[in-house]
């Protein structure tokens, strides 16, 4: 059975980004619901037991047709949120360093250009979705709970949730303020570790 991952920080520790009530709802209600509904899909398809969510999503088209939508929505919701919690930290913010900074500069010209491009893509997502930094430096977006690994892409380094449930309680309709504040909590260390793993270092 899939389980809601514990956070390594408190709900009240990201106050410059989002408050404790929003964090609590987002993690303990929204993410938990994806986990519960994913488990319900697995219960109906016991042959899928003991496979990781990454494995299920990466082979979504090979799964029983009746399970594909449920795995895509709820497995995607579980995978995406699990990475999102790792993408932020009370000790986050600042800029990446080393190989990851080089990747970003090579692809986007400068760190500030990268921030501007990522931000404008986050604001351009129509409705619910996600913004991702891929290990080739691309910034991509997905709708709903779609996830890059289900599209045959490599595991992302970093993601930003732009569903309204991620910000509405604190920011109402101001997604731009939410995205601006996100840069103050981005966990570049985690993204760098994922990049090193991608590089095989
Ligand atoms: Fe979310």
C-alpha cells in the first residue's frame, strides 16, 4: 500500500511562502486523498501490487485499460506532490550552484532568465497543473496530475504545484504572488542531488 510521505519540516515552517493551515490541508487532505484513491485502484488491480509509483507511471500505457486513468490521476497526484514537498524547504531559496547552475545558465543564459521563464510558464498554465525543471534544463508544464515520467521523459529535478488548492487559501487568485514567493523556499540542494543522480555521479 502506498503511504503519505512525512514532511521533513513543519506545516508552520514555510510562512514566507504559505501558512500552516494551507500546508496542512495540502499535505494531509489533498495528498492523502491521492494516496487513498491510488490504493483503491491497486485494490481493484491486485496484479499491480508491489510496483513503485514511478514504475506504474512510466509504463502507464501497458497497464490494464481500466486502471490507466486512476493511476494517471492518483498515482500522478502522489508522485507529483511527493516531489513538490522535496522541492521546498525552510532553508531554501538563493541560487543553485555547481553543475546545476551550469545547466541552467547553458540552457537559459542566466539564472534570472531561468527564473523569468519558469515564472511566466507557471502563470500561463490554464487551470490546474504543474511546472517542472527537467535534467536537460528544459522547463515544461503539465495539466492536471500529468507527470513527465508518464510522457517518457526523465525524472524531474524540481516542480511547482500551480493548482488553486496550492495557494488559494493564502493568495486567493494571485498566482503571481504565490510563484514569486516560491523562489524564497526552493530547495536547490535537493534539486542538485537529483541532478547528480541523473548524471550518475
Ligand atoms: Fe497540490
